[in-house]
C-alpha cells in the first residue's frame, strides 16, 4: 500500500511538471506570435487629402521696360556741358534734358539743347559731362512708364498655352510682398533657334510709378484656375510606368489606389479622380508595403 501511494505521488508530480512545461511552451509561442504580429505592422506617415484652389501657371522671369523707350541724340556736335535732368528724373515731351557746348575758336554759339522726344523718365546716360558728342551719339535714354512691359521667353512646348489677353501676375525684388498684374499683349511669331523659345510681351499698369525699367520680374502666367480641387503632397504619389497610385489607410490597413493627376505644384499634386477629400494617404513608408491590406501604424498623428 505504501508503495502504491508513493507511485501516485510520483506520477502526480510528473504530471504537474508536464503541465507546467506545456504551459511554458504555449506561453512562449504566444509571446513570439505577438512579436511577429507586432513586427509585421509597418510604421508610416500619413495625411488627409484636402481641397484648395490650384492655379495652373507658367513660371517665368523677365526684365521690366518702359512702354515706349527712346534714345536721345543731340542736334549739333560739341561737348556735353550740363545735365539739366538726371537719371530717374521725370521729363515732359520737348523738355530740355542737357546742353551741348559748341563753342569754337573765334566763334560764339549758344549752347545746343538736347530735348526729350516723349514724356517719361530718364533711365540712363551714355556719356558724361565734357565728352564729345555728335548727332550720331546717343546721350541718354527716356522711357514712358505710366505703363510698363515685361519681356519673357516661353519654351516652344508651352507656347500653345499662351494667348493674347491672358492674365499675368508678377513680383519684383524691390517689392517682394506686393503682387502686380498685367496681360499678354504680344506674342512673337518666330522662335529663337538657340533656346527654342518665343518672345512674349506683357503689359502692366504703373500709375504709382513704382515699377522701373531694368527691374527683374518673377512672372506667373496663369493658364487655368481650379477652385476647391483635391490635392495631396507630391511625396504621396507612387509612379508605376505611366500610372500613378497613392496608398489609402482604412481601419489601420493600407490599400493601393490608382489616381489621375492634374497640375503639379512645388510640393502638391492635384488629384482629378481616384480619391476623395479627407481620405488618409500615406506620405512616407509606402515603399515598405508589399501587398494590399497590410497593417500600418500612423506615427505622425
């Protein structure tokens, strides 16, 4: 009887050890499974698609010129003796700008007057006082600036998008916070053979005379305006051949969605079809996704 009791105790202990062993193995397997599942969740950054106005434009640069510009020549030869009007001064048509000393030995002449051919401002002098001038020598330049023009060069492939009367907005370094407006007034019918671009003239009002000839202009030639259109960051777009995709997050899973794109801005892309506003799209980490429905965790909430 004592032996039988000892055997029962022995088998009980063995049974408990086996049960404990099985429990430990099961617990480790469950923990490993949790770790595998946790490791399979892909960290990503994401943002909501939104609606905003997108302007389709050509971004160009050009130089501001007077609406009309004229070089001024003396009527008689001699040495420039006085600048009655200097660079930046406003002048009226036929107003005297400078005087030419045409004195010769044994002869006395009244100074020759150099007059302005138009109303505007003096933009530059080509000679200094004391220099010899003749009717073939340009003394200065006068520009009419109540209106100004900007000369830009449009690449051949963009030229069909440019029309007479098209709206243009531009800024200058002198007034970086101010936006000026103008319209396309002339389109050259020939191309520069070296740059494959065409000269386009833009006319703009300048009633306050802030714009000066020689200023540098940054020009947005507006092609079309798309109000309240869907946009996403450029880095959300995945290109595959000629098609574009984004990854949309739904219920913490990523799904690839084909989209049609429109205007591309510096850091945004217009989406014309494929997603809706407020869809959450992945901006970083989508390159780690290998199949639809993979679990993701948005890290930039």
